[in-house]
């Protein structure tokens, strides 16, 4: 646990008592604060009370009298589409609003660091797609070479729930736009921007607000080094804002679309080969085609980002390459769950938006595509031109018929996962890939994308038994 600094004797309110909220309350208590908790869910309040915390209805008049600050869990809106009533009450009372990420960055460094030979570092990864894989891959590479590492944030443990730093350790954080938007302190040593595609637009008031939330990690965080995916206009713009000139190697540009060989520091992947250029000269190359845990161009982008981070931390290219080959991949992200009878079954349930689904579709040659769910704002237009490898789509979800109408491939309305997997398996031929890449949220049928992926995996194993 990371005790929160600067709160001893203060009363701090905590809104939202899920995993990160409870961890925050405990870290505040460890720092000497009195944590006053609230969650709209009575079961969550009961769990907090069982842990010894006081729950107080922060919606009532005067609830913020004597409160030093309000710490808000990521899923709770503080601005768009409308502020939560408790957030509005805090702002009206003049009480500062923060989140656990802000508390982490102001509390992570401790007096013990004065005796360390190598100061611990924080790598923060944000972007629309690939954050989890990039963060996990960085942690895997560091672990492969024996560097102390912890993985936290939107993946792994809550940021305040990790262990205090030790000599030479690296903490790798996956940070969503919900987390970067509100944090009052953002000071990573290395920051990564993978890419940008429309997502969470209602929460951020549009694409501009969504990009602004991501940009805060760089503009306000002031990292020593920034790794920026420049295949979208926003990334190119961000790299330009951070750089002092073409040769500024504090910014490492990455791409899976263009060959980057200018005077700066570049990492790119084309036709399955990763290349590193510094000052117009190639200094590293890796064949990614045989790295089983990183299939497809979207994973090659993740590989470029992780490679760039690890190079900036002093690792050699061949060491990174060896670690790539032992990377097992993450569940629900291009995860091979079975390979039988010449047919491969891949779970990419994390492909919850059109852009991530399109990238998954580009990774395989002939696809039986299971898709559908709660369609996101913007529709399915982004999939046009990305379905050339799809032999047929098998559509799930409560609105499967409507979803199927937006596709430009042959589609069968299956509604349930069980029917979709059964039909795809029945029609699959040698060399086919049965791919779950929904291009939609899961909440019409599942609690989360993990549950959806687990259902797919279970149905595949049932069908192969």
C-alpha cells in the first residue's frame, strides 16, 4: 500500500467504493486521514463499513463541512454528460476534487528513496486501444531481464494498493481517459500515447474532450520522455507540441503505417518488421511475424510502444526481442483459446469499439467473425473496408438484427454466443479463424467484456469436447 501524503489529521471524502475506491480509503487511513465514504450502492457501503470506514450521505446539505477534498472513482462522471450530485456538491462548497491517480503521483516518492542507488520510475500508458497489452508487455520485458516491476492502474492492482517502491523498480500504469482527466497530479517519468479513436464521447463531451483528457498526461505531466503514436492526426499534433525540433529525442515517434527515418528517435513496424532509427540511422530491428503473442498490425503497434519505452530505460534490442517471444498475451486480447482441426479460435472480446475490431480483423486471413452487442456512438462506418478477410459474420446481442444491417459482409443473426459459436464452428474450414471481435460494448448481455470473452471460450471448448 502507498500511504497518502499530506493528509494527516484531515477529513477526506471518497465517492465510489469499488476496487479503487476501497483501496483509496485504506491508503488515506494509512496516511493519517479520516476517510468519509459514500457509494450509491448500499452493498458497496456495507462492504466499506465492514472494513471499518464511516459512510455518510454526501448528497445531503452540509455534508462537506470540514472536508478537505473529495476523491472520485473513475467510473463516476464529474462533468459530462452531467456531474454526479456529490461532485456538484463538493464543487459548490469549494472542495477540491481529485482521484486516486492524483494521490498516487503526489505520494509515491518517499524518504527511503534517498538511499536508493537507482531511483524508481513510473511509466504511464494511455490511448484508445492497446493500452493494456502495451503496459503488460512493458512489465513482461522488465520482468524478463530481472528488473523489479509492478503493473497497476486500469490493469492489475489499484495504484494505491501496490507495494512501496524498491531500488531500481519501475511501476507501469495503464491509465484511461477517466483517470487522466481528473488527476490533479500527473508526473510520470515516461508517458505513452498509443493511438486515438472515438470512444467514451458522452463522458468527454465529444472527440475533442476525449483527446484533451489523454493530452493532460503529457501537457501537465511533463514526462522526461514521451512515446507517441503518430498514425492519427491527434498523435502527430501531440508529438509536435512536445518536441523542440526535428532532432529532439525526448519524443519517440512510433508508427505502423509509415517508415520514420528522420533526425529524431523513431520506432516503426512495416510488413511484420520492427525498426528503430536514431538520427537517421537504423540501430535495431526485430522480426515480429513469429511472435505468437503479438499477432497483427495493432499488436505490432503495441510492440513498437513497449520497445521504445524499454529502449529509453536502457535495455538492448536483442534482450527486448527475446522477451517478446516469451510474452503470452493477455486474456480477451487476440487470445488464442484453441487450435484444432486446422481452425484457430481467437478471443478478442476487448475489441469493444469499431477501431479495435477493425485492427483485429486485419490480423487473420480468413475469418468467421462473431460480433455485435451494444453499439457505440458513431455507428459501424469505421468497419467499411476492413472486412475483406471475413467469410461470414455471426451477430450476437439483443439488437443483433439492427447491428447486422450495418455490416458490409454476409451476416447471420444468432443473438446468443452459444448459437454464434455453434454456427461458426459448423461452417469453419481448414485455415479459418473463428474470431470474437465484437466492435461493441458488452452490457446488453454481459456485465463486462471479460465475461463475454469467458463465455466465448467456454462455448468453444464445449463444441470441441
